[in-house]
């Protein structure tokens, strides 16, 4: 098998939701560097879209919690590039909130952003990809919270667990033309790691990761490239863990600090 062009995305079109900063921007740049035409979206226009090597992503404002907005974004992307080969459902997130007191409106917004929006966008992408001879690839960016919830993340963890279930269901329904996969992402060092990981810039969190560091956005971006490429042509419905090995169990951390 000739693998020399396996990671060449020239002539292919990619949509990265939430692709204007952080992990999404790194993913957009990775696909641009591999030759793809890239569309990113967000609710607010960035100072500049992701770019690399003299090539820039296109941008369109969209609130994907609205099914009509999700469908319009996909349609605009396919019209601009003439096709849609890869959808990376990256938009998501949530501040911490106590489950006992959190408002229904908060829960609805978190579930809408982290579960319903990827569903709506994937549905729209399917309608384009199913008509293409080569089909397409959908990659859902998930979280370790789907597997190991933390205090203050009840709504978010439930939504991300739902996203993993959605991935597996769509992989069954849409194969063989469209592959649908999931990436379980651990702590990622973004532009502002202080907010989620503390004033030490994530050093304490890195200490409980077996690989000894937070993920860099490019670690996840490269996983997206692989899942979208021909190198993973028999990978469907998978949950690829990009979390550095997870977390060292508490009993071992206690023993380490007691020595």
C-alpha cells in the first residue's frame, strides 16, 4: 500500500466548529498545513482566522445550537469549497456549576452546545457527504468527563457522555460511506490554562497525568488528521483517548507524596 500521500488533504474540504481559538484553531491550522480548504465557525468574529503557510481558514459566524444555523453553515461550506469531506465537531465547554442549585436554563444551554449542536451539524454534513463518491468523516471532540465526571460538571459530563453514545450510533447508521469517530480529550494547555487549571499554569494537573504534561492543542489536532485520513479507513465508531494515559490513581499519588 502506498502511504506517501495518506496525510495529503489537498482538494478536500474541512469544517471545524469552534475553530477560532484554542484546540479548534490548532485543528484548523493542521488541516490547512496538510493542504485542505478549511471553514471555521464561532459566535463572534475572530481578530484573524487561523492561518499557516500563507493559507487562511474561511470564517462564518454561527450559533450551532440552532438547527437552521447548523444546516446553513454546512451548506455555505459545501457551496464555497464544492464539497465537504471532514467535519470536526469541536465547539463545546461549560463553566463549573453545582448540580443541586444549577438552573434549568444553564443545563439546557450546556446540553444544547455539547450534544445537540454536534448532532444538528452532523445531520447536515451527512446530507452532503452521502452524495460524494468518497463519503466523508465526522470527528466528535469529547472529554474525559464523559468517563470520569468531576464535581461541578454534572450537565457537561452528561452531555459529553451523550456525545460518545451519539458517535457510536451514527457510526452504525452511516457506514460504510461516512465514518464517525470520537476523541476523548484530557486537560489541554490553551492560551489561558490558568482559568481551568489554576495559577500554576496547569503544573499540578500535569503531575497526575502519566505522561507528565498537559496536552498541547497540536496533540489533538494530529489525532484528527489521522482519523480523517486513509490511514484510519477501517476505524469507525472508535473512541480515541488523547489524554496522556488518564490520571494516576489517588492511592498511588498519596503513596508518592508520603515517601
